[in-house]
C-alpha cells in the first residue's frame, strides 16, 4: 500500500500542522520521496516528492514566494510543508490562491517541529512499503518462473501479469505484432495495426517521461485512442529487443502514480519471463514457418520424388493435399519506393519487408478462414505463393471473392500497397499443383505486361497472349517484329508523339478515325497526320488488310514479349 500525504499528516508529530489547500486531495497524493528544499528549486525535486521548506529566500517578497511555490508545483511534487515562525510568519493569500487554483497541497508546520523527525518517520514508512513490495514482487517472480517451467501459454501468463498490475497489457514481437489479444476489441486491434504500420509503435524515440526518477527512465510513452501506452522492451542477450510489453493505462490514470516500485518490479520480472517464452516460441515458430515455406515451394516447383513423400510431409505440417487447390502468385509492387517513405522508422529494408509481408499474410489467412477455405502459403523471391482450396464444381468466383476480401482489408490497413496477381487454373492430381503454379506465374507475368501493375490475370484469359509469347520467342518472328515496329518505337522516343498508342487506338476502333480521335482526345486532322507518319515510317499501308494485320500482330507481340528487348 502506498504512503499518502494523508498518512503523513496523521503522524503524531504533525498533530498541530494545518492543511491550507487542496484538502480533498490528501488521500490521493502518493509520497515516494521526501526532501528539504529552499530557493532555487531548478530540477532537484522529483515527482511524488514531499517537500519541506522554511521559505528562507522568500521573506516578504510575495512574487518570489509565488515563483518558488510554482516551481514546486511544476515538479509534480506531492505536497509542500512550510515551517512558520522564523522566516515566514504568514503564508500570503496570493500563494494560497495559486496553490488552490492548481489543486496543490500546502501544509503549514509549527516552527518547533523538526524536519529530521518528519523525514525519519516518512523514510521508515517508505522503506517498510518498499520491503513489502519487494516481498510481493519476489513471489510474482517465483510464480512466473513456475508458469514458464510448466509450459504455460502466453495468454495465461499475460492474464496473470495483468492481475498483478491491475491494468491491461499488450505483448508483441519486435515488430509490434500482437502475440495475445485477450480483453481488446477488434476496433482497438485495428487501430494498433495502423499505428504499427505508421511506425508509431514500437516507440523508438528516447524516453519522454517528465520526471527525474531513474527508475522510470526505462519506460517510453505514447498515446493511442486517447490512452497512455507504456512500453518496456523484452531483451535478448544481444540487447536487441525481441519483443515488447505495452501497458495500456486507463484515461484518468497518471503515469507516475501508476508506476509504483512494486509495479515496476513486476514489469521487470514479466519482461524476463516473456523473454524466455519468446525465445523458445520463436525458435519453434521459425522452424515451423521455414518447414512450411519450403514445403509449399517444393510442391510448386515439383521438388518431391513422389506423391507419397509429399503427402507424408504435408500431414506432419498440418496440410491436407487431398483437397483440390488452385495456385495464385502475387507480386507486391513498389516496395522499394514505399520503404523510402518509412525507412526512418525501421532498421533496414529487410526488416520493413518482413513487417509488411507479415501483415499481408495475416490478412490472406483471415480471408481464407472467413470463406472457410484451406490455404497453403509462402513468400520467396519477392513473390507470394498461395494454394487456395477450390470448392467442388465452381468456377473462379471463390478466388475473386478471396482476393476481394483480402484487398478490402489491405486497403484499410496498407493503403499504399498494391499487389499484382496471377491466377492459375485447376489441374487434377498431385502433379497438377506444380502445373497450376506454372500457369499462375505465367499469368502474373502476362498480366503485369499487358494490364499493368496491381491487376489480376487469369491463366484461362491468356490464350492469345501465350500464342504471342511463343511467337515472340521465335528468332525469325522477332526479326520481323523489329523490322516492322522499331521505327515507330524510335520515333516516339525522339519526338514523344506516341505513335504506338495511336496505332493501338486506331486498331481498337476498327479503323474508325473519328472514334479513335475522340479516344485519344485529338483533333481529326492531328490523328490523320499521325497515321500518315506511321505509314511513312513503316512503309506499310493502313488501308491494306495484310499490312494492317502485320502491324497489329507485330504491335501485340512486341507488347507481350519483345518490348524490353527493343527498349533495351
């Protein structure tokens, strides 16, 4: 139990003292320290410190007296006891009014009461309280050790710590990802995710508690949803945090009043306990993630000797290969550019990428669970590789629903992140898994070339594009394409006229000049000038069906597979 100003005032040696201001607050003000202080105060007074003074430097100067008292108030002291009878005979009304306005306690002491007697009594009580707190915290430490040795899960450990601290906790990994969610609404958890992505948590700036107590300097603070959040790191041997404990205070709770010696000791024991738990779990989880990731990659690339071997491994990892799956391959776009915006909050690009992929995977798992579909997933070589369970006798609607749901959540959580998707088709049997992956990869590649970044492409919609890709890989066809279209590409580079775009629009509008002009926002005569320029550069006629076919085929083949070679 904490020592309060009320307890001090009730000492027998202070029976003749008088409380002059903030009488209703004496039961609530904690006393953690005691000192004797005269002018100047500077930064020598700590929060929750009971200050004794003779006010020797004030004399009859009311402004000096007010300034002295204001400095004590600004130090967040518990109370000010002023000895009356030698240097000060009456406390000025202006000083009493100042203290009352700020709800600060001033106590008048008879001159004959020795400061040393008050200090002796207060220190005895503080030491008794601290001794009892140490005993209590040691019992907590022993109980936490039992929980760790008993292989207790983090949820139960967290609840036990919360009961000792009388406050809610968040336990996270080093990136700020929540490890336990009990007691929090989904709305609060979403706000936490957003704050982590914005780099607000974990708190990386220096500690900012306005207090001179070294005990409190290890804590860092920030606000979320109107509530004060205290952060204490969970350290590894290397002194790099492997996780954090966040204490979520109620809105009316002052930080320093909450952080008693007992609670600080419990938090230190908790950090040690959770460090042990995270070290063990991280090793297990990392091994499991790596095994699952390697398994999905091997399934996709046909790395298994036999289906029996794959089915055996799948069972051990909790996957069911008996189910029908369709492969999806995703590519997160512009990660490097996004990192440049947020790199001040992260140690490296690798750390930032890990954080982003972790959130993306979490939302993809959530989408699959919401649709009651099994999912196997990995992230390797900058690509997300997913096998999503295919319901019996359905088309691609289940995949579209899955991606729509994931995209909606990701837009709220990571609005700057865009993912391109290639969607394979379903192929029956174990061998069909690698075939579906091959198709999804091709669909992704074609989709990014043809539709642009951040789009989706079904393999079943790439038939013409696959024909064009095959043509683009033929050396003789490549020569024909380059001979036909390279003059237009070079002219566009030099003059920035966009003859390629003009030809595309002309073909898309079936040779209708007026419609093509409207689509390009050009005057009809300007479009006719560009069309004549295309004919003169290529030596082909746009009214000759064979020439037009050659131009159209060359253009589409160039876009799907030869453009990079020509531009390079």
